[in-house]
C-alpha cells in the first residue's frame, strides 16, 4: 500500500546582535542589549511512500542531496527577542 505524505522541512538561522559600547548622549544613557533574530525556513513536500518512515527518509535524502533547497521564498516571519543566555 502506498501512502502520500506531506512533511515539513525546517531550517533555523539564529543571529545574535550585540552593541559593543554603552554610551550616553546628554542625559540619555544607553544600555547593552543582545537581540536574537530567528528565521524559520519551511516547505511542505509531497512524496509517495509505503509508510511515514520511508516518506521521511526519502525527503531527508532529497534534502541532503540538495534536490530540495530552502530559500527566501520558504521564509516564515522572523522573530525578534531579547537574548538571554
């Protein structure tokens, strides 16, 4: 029996941005913040397979062999948050 499955591929990109200097301008003091930018790239791939495990294995192989390449069109909305270690 063949099952057609839909699976999502995810790739995460994390960037930490630091301001190296804390400085003041007149009466205003500035603090140092680390801001984390996180993007999630995702694409749904339809694949024919005998079962879920085979479907996932096929898509993983396609991804590793660069038959599936995620790009800016696959970008989900970026998230911004204060980076806490």
